[in-house]
C-alpha cells in the first residue's frame, strides 16, 4: 500500500492507499483532495530503502490545477524527512 503519512487516514485504509485498485477521493471544494492526490503521487516514488514502493506516478488533471512547483516542493520536503529518518 501507499503510505500517506497521515496516521488516521492510513489506519482507516488499513495501512495506506491500496495498490492495484481504484481509490476514489471525493469531498467538498477546499477539502484537500488535490493536496492529498499530489502527496500520494510523491509518496509512491519513495525508494524501497526508505520503505516506499520506488514507483512512478501518472497524474491526470482534468481541471488544469496541477502545479509542478508544488510537486517539486513536496518532493524536496519528503527527501528531507526521509534523510532525517536515517
């Protein structure tokens, strides 16, 4: 599974977002759906050495809200977090 690093959500989902299944993320505007999906796209790329999947993500944006700069910032933050865990 893909760990979201949100303990309550990971626990509710049984250790994270299931792999090989379709997971629907829905909610009202401003609830954080885009933020969560962007974080999941970053999380799936975490190397196996850090407990990740060492995978790739394909992000399909139907609203034109995808921000590559935000993804880069999230990736850099994730890298710093992982480096602190070593």
